[in-house]
C-alpha cells in the first residue's frame, strides 16, 4: 500500500496533464513545477504543477488556450491524486491497526 501511495504521488499531476492533451514539455513542466513548488510551501505545492505545465507548454507552442488546458489537467490530476493518496493512507492505517490488534 505504501508503494501504491508513492506511485500515485509521482504520477498524479503528470497523468492529469497528459489526459488533457498536454505535450511532453507540459508533463516535464508539471514535474518541475512540483519540485520547485515544494520549496514555496502549500501554495507552491498546489499550484506548482499547473504553473510548470503552463509555462513549458506555452514555451513549446505559444497557444495560451492549449497551455491553460495543460495546466488545468495538471492541477486536476494533482488534486485527484491527493484524494487517492489520502484514501490509501486510511487503508494503510486500518491494515496496521488490524495487524496490531488481532
């Protein structure tokens, strides 16, 4: 379960951007945005993948609509991935409690 949480953490924003038709540049931007955002606190963590995807997608192809779509996909992927991680964390705690109590 811990490995699944780790995989979801790594892949969520990237897959969200890809689902919205982002290029490889936008996916790279989402990953870099998350990395940089970790040093900027909670706002950076939440918005980093979206901003990174928008910046690199726009740098590749100066179509702002397409860049925004990639950023929205990265943000939604991050939010959905966070929800899955929280659910898996509760499962992990439940399994641990069952193992300790029984």
